[in-house]
């Protein structure tokens, strides 16, 4: 009897520990510092901190709907253009990791707004909610652009990983100034994603642990996993969407973008980058990635204005760029 009680107690302690770790890893995983993110980009030959710091930019601070300070930087490289791209980074990142995409848009005549998502970078916040609250932060940034530059602006959204899920969640409340969305390695449904990461990646049974983790998230962070399902927003959207995904992504399975592409009504495009893992597509094949993005922009936001481009080295191929980690 005594041994049985010890075993039961140990099982309970382990279950509580797994639940707590899962909740923390999903909503409060430590955020990477900018110097670390720039170091990753520099090693991959994609961008540098020195280059970003030399750019003329406007530091911006706004308030979220629930009173958080949100920080970003506007790069108005093409002052005569009313076309803007809003870049939204992934989990545990910051606007620093979004710098790799700046040239892809500014070289084609776009101005760029890079943001720190809530709880990331210089922005305030305690929990990550995978687009449940963050979609309203995107709305606040869209409002900032329209207030500063007029209601006739054309805005595109580019999001990677968590950012991809966030910009897709935003579709349900999108303003008319937003003309298109580019979602790089997004998740289609948060419950399905966490079930995959729990059982497939970490070999922990999703039953009963997923429901226990979800209950704790609901109590602490104020949302439930089932409330985040970008594929629902995609099904009801008429905006053009470009889905981008690496064919070897096991962190957010490639099939999630394929499922959303199939579920979405036209207009839509799907770009699969052969051999890329999670958040790695631009690193693996920048030429194919850029061409797919530029073709998409040309079709749905009109003829771009070419701007001078400084000479730069081609991205070098080093170790795979892996920015996110499993939340478990």
C-alpha cells in the first residue's frame, strides 16, 4: 500500500509539472535578445545589426486595446509611395529577426513597419496568445499607418510563424486598407499544433495533458487553444493570401499551410520551399522566396516603384536557420 501511494504521488507530481511546463512554454517562453537574433542573421548572411542601425527610421510607441505599450520602427525608404508592408515576427523573436525581409520590400518601392509583438522586444505584455489578442495589436498598427499617412494607403501584412498565425487571425477584423497577407510557416489551428508538438515531437500523450494545459492557459492567460484557429479566418476571407512553407517543417507541419490553401477561396497562392525547416525558407532559397513574394505583390498591390539597391553579398549557406523551439 505504501509503495502504491508513493507511485501515485509521484505520478501526480509529474503530471502537475508537465502541465505547468507546458503552460509556461506555450505562453511565456523566454524571449531572445536582439543581439542574439542579429547574430543568427549575420551568420546566415541575411542581414546585420550595423546595417539596420544605419537605416533612417522612426521609433514608434502606441497603446494596445488593453493598455500595453507596443513598440515598432517605421522605415520610410520610399517617401513618395503609399504602399506599406507590416512585418510581424515569430515566437520568442522581435523586430530584429524581421530585418531580414526589409530589402525584399523597400527595393520594390514599399515602406516598411517592423513591430515587436506583445511580450516581445520592447513591447509590454505577460502572455503570448497566438493571435487571440495579437490580432488587435495588428489592427492598432494598421490604424497608426492610416492615421499618419492617410486612408488611401495600401497595406500588406507579412508574418512568420507566430506572426503568420497572427496576421491570418487578423483577417476576421481586417480594414479595407489591408490588401493582402503573406503567411510564412503559419499554423492552421492551435489545438492541432499543440497536439502535434506534444505527442509527435515530445512523445507525451496529448490525452489528458493537452486539456490540463489548456485549462491552465485559460485561467492564467485568458484564452483557450480552441479560440485560435487561423483556418477559420482563412475560410471566410476574400483577401489574397500567399502561404509559404518549407517542405521539411516538422515544428509547424507543412500540411497546415496546404490545408489552409485548400480551404481558402480565391485569390490565393502556395509557395513550398524544398528542403526548408521551420522559419528557414528565406534562408534556404532567397531567390525563389523573393520571386514568389514579388509576383504576388505585383498582382495584388499593383506596379511597384523600383528604388536604388546597394550592392550586397549573396546569402551564404551555413547551418540551418532555426529560430523557434518546441514549447514543450
